[in-house]
């Protein structure tokens, strides 16, 4: 299954699901990029890019799963222009976690998401990562 980026217009009036090709997807002010990985997850380096159209501030990273990992935690890293801005850890048996950050991004910067580790007994499934942009 390929990665998807879901873009939610704030307030929620429409949802656009964008399959990600070489160009990726772009976002306007007031949009929240949501990276998803359906089914059982595995360690991977993210290739899907969310491009920013203007200067914005990322204030929070939230990672959630539909089925929690067992045995060990899930660790997901968010990168801007291939540089980590924060890793979130979903403890084994848990469904969600958040990380407050204060990261300025600029027009043509891009976000990617990598899965650094998964559960050792059961890896977890249906991962969603949301960036809150102000």
C-alpha cells in the first residue's frame, strides 16, 4: 500500500485525499496535512512530501494507530527538508500520543514522515500522523 496524504480544510468542510507522486501534495494556510499508512505497519523511510506554500508554524505532531503495537513502542519521525523536527513514541498498547513543538517552515519546505520502529510482538496497524499548522 502506498502512503497517502489527507488534507483537511479548517474548519472541516471538505477532505481531499491525495495519492502521492513525484511532486507530492501542496497545502495552503489553514490546512492540516495528515500522513496515513493503512494495514500493518513496518519500518520505512517516508517518500511522500507535503509542500508548504507559505511561512507557517508547526505547533503539534500527533500520531495514532487503529490497532496498537505490542511488545515495544512505535516511533515515528517527522522531517522538514530531510531533517528531523521531532519523533513521537506511541507506547505498546496505546493508541495515540502528541508532541508539542514550535517549528517555523517556509514556502517550498516539505514534510516527510518515517517509521523508525514498530512493535516487536505485533507491529501495530493503521497509522495516522497529523501536523497542526498555525
